[in-house]
């Protein structure tokens, strides 16, 4: 199956998404519910990576490129994480979230990348995705919503004895006001450093905080004990007019590089974009929406096809910019276009 075929197939079953040749947040625009964003902010994320160019420099030994990556003592084939999607009802009338999680987790295991899955509503609950993780032997990070700490702690208790690779809390979901309105339970809300310290203390696994958009928040996540942060504005879904993640990444890198692992998401679509993120100083990149279209277009095989495309593009960018290992990638290899 080619990536073009994957996209073509996806068009037959997906809803609310036009399966654009490159997912750039334009056709879905400000549609929420659905896979869009507030104020069309997903497009701003995508556009910011387009302004960054790759500096061709082939003065380097003609040796093979190695995209291998290591995080928290485990080795992967490339510095890539799949993004969590709490409910696939954003993309279809029937709830396919369980099958989506299972397919992406399987492909993550097969391609040697990290899967992040969302903290969904029944039937797509955390234990179900953990069962898929054990079945496929994947490196998986459950991404828990910022509900009251007692609720998060009860989920963490179930995660702790499993082989989950790490555990994450997504703090920017505090902005998901529509959820507050439809749920009779207490909805998501903001967290303090003390709240996060309590969660960090409850796990022996690496603790990840997703939804960091300022240097101050990055420093506070580090203070709370975050082993990794994810620079993210939730794909533009939690606040209109938030800056693009590529634009805040340099400030976050300046503040916390070396103190925690830095992952970035939002509009990253190609291996070239992953290269740019690493050149700015991120350790890895996370991609979300294109994994949904890849899965609709070909199940776990569609996801595998997309990951293979990303790996080939990353290897090409490294080769052409003179990097042979990820650690060779540096800021001199990119240029900001005015
Ligand atoms: C339909 C949809 C549902 C999402 N659900 C979650 C979620 O449950 N938890 C979470 O941490 N992030 C969620 N996100 C945000 C993504 O994981 C990710 O941060 C963001 O979409 C990355 O940007 P990209 O889609 O441009 O790659 C969701 C995004 C979309 C589009």
C-alpha cells in the first residue's frame, strides 16, 4: 500500500476531515467538535514549520544515516510519538476509538516508535488500551486528562503494574470547556506545581507533562519533576490565537534543555519537520491528526506506511544537511525564512 492509496482509502470512511494531501488545518478550519481547531489555530502550527528551511550541506563522509533514538533507557527507530486522541467520534459516527488505539499501538510496535493514547470515555478507557499494549508489546504512554487528582491517581494505580513506558498528564485540556458542559462529572481543570508533584510521587515510571507553551510553564513542570514535557497547544484546540508551537519551542529549549526531555507537537507532518524540531533543540516530535487519517485509510498497515514515509524523509534531511546521527543535528542546519 502506498501513502497515496492510504489517503485515497481514508476518504471513503472518514467524516469531518477532507483528507488533504498534507494535513494543514485549513479545510477543517475552526470546526469543533470535529478534528479542527479554535480559530483555525491548527493552520498556524503547520505554517510555522513551513517558515523553517533546511540548509543543504553535503560536506560529510558518505556513510549511512542512523535515525535511531533512545528515551528513558529504551531504544527506538526514530524520535517519533503518535498523538493521543481521546475519542474518534470527532472523525466518525460510530465510535472506533478502541480499534484505532489497537491499530496504532500495533504499528508503533512494528515500526519501533512510541504510542501515546488518550484517556477516553467508555468503551475506549485506559485499561482497554493497556491490554492492546500488552498484546503488541509496544512502548506506550497513557495521556491522562487533568481531572481532579484523586481520579488521575486511581488511573495511575492501574497503570503502574503494567509495562506502560511512561505516564503523562495533559494540562492544557483545562481549556476543553465543551467537555465541562456535556459532562455531569467534574470536568478537566488547571493544575498547580503541587498537584503535579503529587502525581509524580505516585509513579516509578517516567512522568510526562503535555501542553507546555511558555518557558515559565516548562520550568514549573521541571520543578514538579517532569521527566519530559510536550510543547503543545493541543493542536490549536484549546485556545484561539495561541502562538504556534514552533515559535515557542526556542524559548522552552533555552529554559529547560538538559533538565528534562523536550517533545514538541502541532503541525509536524514530514520527516523534514521532525528534523527542524530536533535542530531547534527538541529531543523528539509527536504527530497526531495524520495518524487518524492513516488508520482510516489502512488500519495498522496505513499507520506503518506513514511512519516509513516519515523515516525516509528524516533520513533524507539528515543526509542532505550533513547529519549522520540524531546527535549531529544542530541549529546551523536550519534557516528561518523572513
Ligand atoms: C480529534 C482530536 C482529539 C484529541 N484528543 C486528545 C486527547 O484526548 N488528549 C490529548 O492529550 N491530546 C488530544 N489531542 C491533541 C493531540 O494529541 C496533539 O497534541 C495535537 O493534535 C498535535 O497536533 P497535530 O494534530 O497538528 O499533529 C487531540 C487532537 C485531536 C485532533
